């Protein structure tokens, strides 16, 4: 009834009557709930009854209050003859408690509905979607973009999940997810060689071995590519990279000898142009191999590296473990070590990057840092080098020329 069509009323009694008229329930309120109870109360329905109920549900469901929609969903999802158009509407409901039972128990929900619900959430609903047998790739991608840690864990636990490029890109674009699920991502073949190197600190021992091999291969590709570019001063860069900054080497050794962990981390951060927090993570790596890589990247001598290993790690490692680190330091190529450390720096959150940091190379495509190919033709630009070099920085050619002269 339209309130504007009501005749003017006077007196308190009339005002009360008009208030009752204005607050009277909508004509459809309770109608669909009653019809749903009747439908769910019978085990079998003929085709005409199902058609009539489908028309009634599609017509009245949008105007049905939320509390009743929840009851209707719980009743109808159990009935084997509930019309699919009604279930589709319930599955697409903006109220999670209405959509939940339908999404959990009903196959054949439209892919666009699953995508929309994955985007909308919350994670309790997304967890149900992640476990659907008929989860389409586009819905899996939406879960990869919006899902929390528990959702991603369920997604990666599926043996039947076909990881498309879109799903992989969505996962690798989330640093927190890559950090937490690096091992699972690598096990599913989602992580490229670049991603393995960037997430080295989060990987287990077998995957770290793969990351080391990837770094050696990438270093060879980079060296070969540089040699093929006319005018590329590869020989000058190689000679400069072979030098170790004596100030950094001395600072690291002295800090290790005095068990000054703060000064050691500060010197490591300065030498490698890493954020301080990342340098601390490297020095405190449980296996010690991250520290071995860092010292190799700085081109620290084997003798100095051995002293540092003993002083820094001797309290928690045996002699055989330290010998293993020294073998890693000796066998890993300088360029591979530098490439690994550079990838750690690139993968670090932007807010933690030091102001003075300048990476050796910066890929033009941000996504390629995590999921690029090893294509030697990918475009790179050389970033500015500080005048004072370390194992990860290159001094200017003019200085090299002066020394040669």
C-alpha cells in the first residue's frame, strides 16, 4: 500500500493505526519460507510442482529477508529435487551464511558465481570453494588472488589442481604467500629458477640445492649474453668483481672475532647493499649456507670465511658442518653467489630497501623477478654503481683504466 494514498488521519488512535499500516509486512514476507517448508517436507515432486516452485523461488527470493533466506537454503540444499535456478540464486547470495550450505553441497554451480564469491569472501566461504571438486580455473585464480593462508594451503593440497599461468602469477605476486608456501609452490613446479633463487631463505635443503644449480646456470647465461653484446665491458666488470673490499672483509672478521653480532650484521648489510633485517636473517640462517653464499658474494677469502664460520656458527655447529660450509664457499662461483644475493634483495619488501641500495641489474618486468624465464634476450638495464665497490658493486671503468695505466 502506498502511504501517500492514505487519507489524512487525526488523533492519537488514528496515528497508531497509520503507523501499523506503514509497518505492515511486505506481501511476500514469509510466503517463500512457507512454500520451501512444504517443498522440503515431501520426498517426491512431479515435474509441474518443481516448475511452479522454481518460478516462485526465482520471483520471491530477491525480496525475501536474510533470516528467511538462510532457513530456506538449509532446507532446500538437502532435497534432491530442489530446482537448480533456486540453488543458483542461493549460491550467489551476498550473505555468506545463505550461500555457504549451497556452495558446500551443490555441484554444478555457475563458474561466474564461484568467481564472484571467491572475490567477495570471507575466507570461511573461500575455504569451501577451495575444496569443491568442480572448481574451475577462473575461480581457483580468484582464490589465489584473494584467499588467506588457510585458503591457499587447501588449494595447494589438491592433487587434481591444474596450475595455469594465471594462477601461478597470482600466487607469485603475493610475497607473503610465496614466503610461507615456497616449498609447496616449488613442489608443484610453480616457482621458476628466478623464484627459487629469490625465495632461497624460505626453502628446505633439497630445494636450496636446486636454487644453487639455478643460480649457476643463470650466471652462465648472463655471462654468455654479456659477451655477445658489442661494446659490453664484460672483462672490466669481471676484473673488478674479483676484488674484495678490504674494509668490509676486515669489519666482518673483527665483528665475528669479538662476537659482535650487531656490528657483523651492519657490515654485511653495507657490503651487500641489503636491508638490515635481511642481513640479520642471512647471518642467522640455521644451516649457515646463506651466510656462506653472502661471504662468497663479497669475495671474502677462504681463510677469512673459515674464521667467520667458526666464530659465528661454532657455538651451534659441529666441525663437519662448518667444513661443509667451507666447501660450499669454495665451490660456488662468485657470479652465482652475487646473483643469489641480488635476487634476495629484489624480493625484499620495498619498505625495507635501503636508500643507498643499487642492484647490479633490474629487470624491466616486475613479474619476471619471480616467474621469469631464463631467456638470455630479456631486457635489462644496468643500475648506477657506487664509487666505492664491494663484491656486489662494480667500480667505474675509468678507475680500472687508471690502475691499468
